[in-house]
C-alpha cells in the first residue's frame, strides 16, 4: 500500500487491445490517448453517433488534442459501436477493459446555488447497468474457460459504493480494479497522460499488475496501490481538498483587495 518505486516487474511495452465500456467525454479522449501510444481500441457505447465521430474525425465538444489525435489514430479504433456484436468483440479481444461511465450528481447540487440541507448520493444507475451488461457478456464469452478479464472502473463514487453497488455484479471471469482519474473536461488527454500519480484500488494483485503494466506504456508516473475503499475516499477527498484551496485563495484575494495588499506577493510568501 505505497507508491510503486520499482516498476520493472510489471512493465510491459506490448501493444494491446484495450476495451472502453463507455466512449463519452471521459472515455473517448482517454481512448484516443491510448491509441496515440500504439494500442488498439475496442469500444462500446449506446450512443449511435460515436462511430460517426471516428469516421468523420470530428467530435462535437471541446477537448484539447482530441481531433488531432483522432485524425492520426482513427484507424486504431477497430471495433466501436452501439450494437451487441461490438460488445462481444471487446470482450473477446481485450483482457483489460476500462469503465468510464457517468455517475451524475442530483441537479440540486449543480455548484452554483447554495447547497440544500438534505444530502443525496450520486446516481449509480448508469454504472450499474453498464457493469451488468458487461458482466453478462463476459459470462457468456468466457463460459467454460479459466479466462479472467481485468475490469478497471474509473467513475467517481463515494466510499463503500463499489462493495455495495458494483462488486455483487461481478462474476468469476472478472477482476476488479478501481482507478479514478484526476482530470478536467477539456484537457482530459493531457491530464490522463501526465498525471501527478495514478491511484489504484484493488484486491487482486495480478489484476493490478496487468493494469500497472499497461500504464507503463503511457507514462512513468508513480502508482499508488491501496484498497478499493481507500481509493474511493482518496478520490472524493482529493476533489474536496482542491475545492477548499480554491475557496481559500479566493477569500484571501478579497481580503487583499479590501486591505490594499498584493495577492501575488502574499501567496508567494505562503509558498515559502
């Protein structure tokens, strides 16, 4: 449960077929980043417009480098679509599948108006449905074999969610890893390929080794391995910590404005 200092035991430069169960504003840019490193992408998404993005090499939202990467690497998307056959192709071809399915917050917590007194968890219905669909297909494809597929969930969830909502949907052919990203929409590719560190929650060392070996083909940043539940808390508390720092420095800037201080010099002093 510490940063990996020696990665030679898990490093692998083998070009792989990597699955993405979801190709939205998070999954698609990350898939492009993987394709840019030489890997081939097998993807599944119910959105029927995704194949058109690839065919026309143009996406309908802003993401730095996305269309540039798509133009150069669109041919590495070998199986993408909204039909059942593409999901089967992904399961048959990939031993590593990322799951970047949305877990949206309640509309009342949009971040602009004052937070209501009641509290509501994220909506996990999309993630549950996606995992159930993936698990059923893995069960069908791998039946009668000893094959196991490493399934890496990257959706943001609260502590305890994976054990309560997701793990019961897994079958004997699936190994679970929880790998939430620290990214911002619009710069997903840069953030994914240049992270501060990679957070990995797992309870299966072999599955974590497979995933870490894959990451060694993307960058050389440290990997922090811990339990799934610890990783859930690290992710949401990290987000809260960043928000707290922004709030703090904004308040400090207001004080500087009212007291005639230079906020840049004040913060430079704090950096000491």
